C-alpha cells in the first residue's frame, strides 16, 4: 500500500503534534527531491524531463526525520520513514522556466494549491477543502495544511476520488551559511500531498484511489549565455519545478497500467499550467 495516515490519528493531533508531523513530511520531501535527481530518465518532452524508479517492496527510501521522535514523543500514525510497500513506480518530472516567474508559480501552486489544480489539470473536475488543519497565521514557519477531496473524471474506468492531506511551506535560505549574498535572496517552496485513510466523504459511483506527491519550486541563477540546465554565475533567475508522485488508481485498474499512464501523462500538467499563467496575463 501507498504510505498514508489514518484520519483518526490525524484528528487526534494537537497543534504541536501536527506541526511535528508536517515537519517530518517536508523533510522527507527534500530528501525525495535530492534522490529523484539521479533516477533513470524515461522521456524528455516539451522541456520536461521525466524519471521513474521502483523500489523493492518494504525498502526504506528515506531516513527517519532528524532528530528522530523518541518513544515518549511519538504521535500514532506519524511516518518515521518512507518505505516502498505498493510496488508502484515513483515518477518524477522536472522542468526549468524562464518564461514565467516564481511569483506566478507561487500564486497557483503555493496559494490554494488544491483548489487551483482544477484550472490546469485536465482530468480534475472538482476540488473541495474538507477541513483546514493549519494556517500561516497559526505558525511562524509559513505553513498551510488542510484535508481535501479531489474528484477526477472517468477515462476507461469509473470516476476516481482521493482524500488527501495537502500541506505547503515557503522556505528561506537564512540557515544556509554556504550561500553568497545573492543566493540568500533566492526563494523556494514545498507542497506535500499525503493520502488519508478514511471511509468518509465517499461519492456515489466513485472509486477511492491514493497518491502521494512532493513538489518543490525554487529560483535558480542561470549562467549568462548559458542553458536552462546550468545554474551558477550572475545570470538571470529562472524557476525550477520538480514533482514526484506515486499513485494507485484503486478498483480493478492493474498497477502496471496505472504506472504506464502516469509516466506518459505526467509531463502534460507542466504545459497546461504554463499556458494557464500566460493566458491569465492577457
């Protein structure tokens, strides 16, 4: 099964416990971004590189959060480390953009992330916030989190629904002592989607699926006269968007078919989002 959290465990968390759980998810996200950069490339289409990797079942993919939670400071349901239990591929896509800005991506991907997905994800027909869990005003670390229902239209099977914990956090480079003054000004943010185990919120004729995903958007400096894949020097600033996902469609759809479709369709969301942003400017 894809790693998930039970809704009962989620609801039982107080603010400090929830904060610690979200911290662990964001830490795992950064580890996955770093690991996925070395996965095998399966395609390069429309300036989007797609990679994928399948881990041996029950393989530990990411280390426990640091510092680890002690036995006396453990929240039931909290992920101590990410393991591969489903057999599905992890799929990564990565793209670099100098035709849209960080602020434009931030407006769509960081602010109201799930509700905005309807505007550029073709198969998504409805996104609904079920309950807010944390707002930026509650914390000092720029974190939003909520429980969302997402409904996707049918293609060759019944419509799919997903119940997800979606959390976003804007990052700073203030703790990076190796960064120069210019790099201190570069911005980035994370989006984490974690499936929630629950029998609630079911819609008639929908099949419940699961997906886990991590998104990382960051500013990068380009070399003057360089390519979009070279980041150094005092050149212009571009934006890199990395997304990693593992999904299970649920129902009778076999895993190999679900993975095949995901690997071949994943890159299309990039072009859809860029077109949405450009058309919005007109």
